[in-house]
């Protein structure tokens, strides 16, 4: 189908889809990172509280310090609360689900990017673009159905990563630095 000078509505929709998927991908990545950090912090506190409690119990049993025994009992209570939380909320499993969702969304994001490239290069017909878009939307629906909900902090971190840190963009110099010399845009002597 002939493309006119007006903005292509189909391309605009696909650009929107790309943007939403890129944002979702980054949000799930950040959510996984946040949950893993929380889990590591909790595990560290479990170890610290266990060590202090055990030491306090040993001192209370073999020594003559009632205050250490009371402190150990209080710390033991906090350790029990922490252990109950970890048992009830599988942060590691949830973090892995977010990581898996991010990987699946990465694939969709890259497929939308390829579709946009085909549109801009003029190598895609409208009917073909619609079929590819519809297939991507079906895959995306399955991913979203199986994905856990993200948290507000992850969305804020994704916003920072995408808008301020430009985590999805690269300069020519950054790309050239990781490409073989034959594929670089610029040669080492500046030509």
C-alpha cells in the first residue's frame, strides 16, 4: 500500500507499543533488582541476628548475665518475625519472575524495533505490518498474564534509567568500541 506524506497511523501505533514495552521491560528489570537487594539485606540481617542471639544464649547459659538472656530473647523474636516474612513472601522467586518477564519483554521490544526499522526502510507492506503487530500483541498478552505486578519504586528507577541515564541508547563511539574494526563507522585515525 502506498505511503502518503501524512504520518503513518500504523507506524505511530507501533512506536507507542515499542515505548510501552521498553518501559515495561526496564521496570521489570528494576523490580527484580530491588527485590534481590531486599532479599540480600534480609538474609544478612538473619545471619547477624542469628549470630548475636546464639552468642547471647551461650553467655546467658554459661555466664551469669540475665540482661544478655533478655536481649537474646528480644533479638530471637525479631529473627522469628524476619523468618516468617521470608517464608511468607518468596522474594527470590518473585525477583526471578520479574527477571523472566524482563527477558521475554526484551524479545518483544527488539521485535517492535525490527518492525519499525522495516517500516522506515520501506520494506514492509501495511498488511504485513498489521500481521506482525497483531502477533506481537498476542505474545505480549501472554507475557503480561504471567508476569507479577511491578512496584512504584521500580517504575521510578526505570524512568530515571530511560530518561536521564539513556540506558537504551548508545553513541556511535560506544557502539564502535565494541564492534570489530571492519564494522565501525569511524576509523581509529579519525577519518
